[in-house]
C-alpha cells in the first residue's frame, strides 16, 4: 500500500522478495553509472556491501546515517581507496564470520577486532580469500577453521579443539567462579556449521543465489529453516547422566539447568524424574503411546 501510494506521487519504488540489503546496494550501484547517489541507512551490512560492489569508475556514492543528531556520512569511493579494493573484496566474508542477521557472533569477538585482523594479518587474509574462492566443502572447512582460530588467537598453530581446551584450562586456573562454556572457542563441529552458514551468506551477498541452504548449515524444520548448531552431544554420555535440575514447575523455563544446557530432563532430576515435565523425551513418548492407544480403542 505504501509503495503504491509513493508510485502515484512520482517516487520510484522497488519491492524486494529476497535479501533487502543486497537489493538496495544493487540498485544504488546501478544508478551510479549515470548519477551520484546517496544511500540512507543504519545497517553495517549496507556499508560493507557498498564497499564491495561500488565501482571506482562510477559516479560518487555516499552512505549516510542520520539516526543521531549529527549526520554521519561515508564517501564509499574514498573509503574503498583508503581500505584498498583487495580488503574490500574480503569484507563480506569477515562480516558474516563475525556475526550478522543469519550467522552467530563468536563470543567475545567484535567486528572491530575482526577488521583489524584483516588489515594486519596476511595469513588471515589468505584464509578468507581461500574460503571465498573455493566451492569444495573440505577446503572451505579447513580454511574456515583457520579463520575462526585466528579470531581468538592469531598465533595459535594447532586445531580449534586444542585451542578450546587451552582457553578453558587457562580460565579455570585463574577463575574465582564457574567458567561458562560459551566463553571459550566453539568445537570443531560447531565451527564447521558456522563456516557453512558464513559461506552461504557471503555467496548471497556477492550475487550467487544458486546454493541450497540445506547444504550449507541449515535444515528444514516444519517448513522453516533452522541453523544446525552441532550434531555432537553437548558432553560425554557419562557426564550427561549427572546433570540434573531441581525445578518445581514443569522445567519449562531457562531457569532449568537441564533446559539451559540443551539437555532433556532425566531420572536424576529431583522433582520431575525426567517424566513429569515438558523438557523430557520420555514424557513425549509416553503421550504418543497414550494417544496411539486411545486411537485403537
């Protein structure tokens, strides 16, 4: 309705059915072939994609943010020259790697740190470039893990699982309270699926819309795409048996230690015993059996 109203009053309107940021940038860059353009927005994705797609031979392109009292502007062509076109060509992958709308942010790693690493570390640039250029999952996985390792420790020469253990042991040695698992680097399995989603988002941003999300870190759950976080158990079976909660009301909230850690309630739980709550597969199976029995009768 708004688009129709604007069209009636002489405004050009474009409707986006996919990634709106990509659509906005494509249209803006296309206009710069003939006239200067100003893009108004607040999203970091827009700034990065403008740096990637803008041609230095075209008319000027300004990105403006007016969310605050003081208007902030970036001349994209000057910014691209300052950063250098090679770095700008790697920015989409680094943005997705450090967290965007469709990818998680590695804990404790911000975009400024990732950008600094991109500018100062040749090994990181090589790994990012290798990920963007490859179509082979094994190569993307290998170089993606290198990128993730360097985000946490640029000098580390071993696997991300070893880095995870090293960080955990270091934190335990100096901590005065319980060390939270989310504060250490992800497992190699979680890293693989994160890198797959990063690769997919990067390809969409640079104009490749041919990839199937279900081949790149996503799964179809009841008609909706959900990220595959990992296919491994959160801990060895022996350890999972000793994790329990003492909730008195259905274990349905994140106050439940079982639910908080992504575990089903078990017979060790003091109140529900893994049956009398909604956070138990045993309860779900029991309900299904009851329903099946009622149907037969």
